[in-house]
C-alpha cells in the first residue's frame, strides 16, 4: 500500500467512525452504531427499544471482536451455508451443528 492509499484509508475510517455518521446510519438505515454514541447523539434517537439497546451498549465496559475476525475462514463459510439451510428448512439444528463441528475440527487439526 502506498502513502496516498494509506491516507485515503485513514480518512475513510475517520469519516465513518464518528458520532455524526454513526447516528445517520442508525436514523436513516436502521444500522446499529459500531461505537458508543455521545449523549448529544443519543438524545436524537426516538425509538425506545433502539434507545435502550444503545444505552446498554454505552454502559458496556468493554467490547468484543466480531465473529468473522476470530473464526477460521472455512468455518465462517460453512456457518453461512448451514444457516441458509436451517432457515430454508433443508437441515435440522442437529445437522447444522454436526456440519459445523466437522469443519471446525478439520480446521483445528491443521
């Protein structure tokens, strides 16, 4: 990555992860913010359930890493496939669990 690309990536991240953009995504698209919002931004949220979720997030002492960043790629892919089968009633929960366990064990053995 060259210097200009790095600057562009940093500018993108800075512009996306701020109160204004996170609140806009919430209010316009219904996407929960991926960071704690300020009290000023929280005051603009009117839906009581969403407000409760955000207040709970705000009170959290720490965060957790996203599933995709900690699980092996093959397991993540299999999760997506199996969840689709489960939703479409093409697999039972037991079949889904067994398929995921098989892929997880294979990845762990590598």
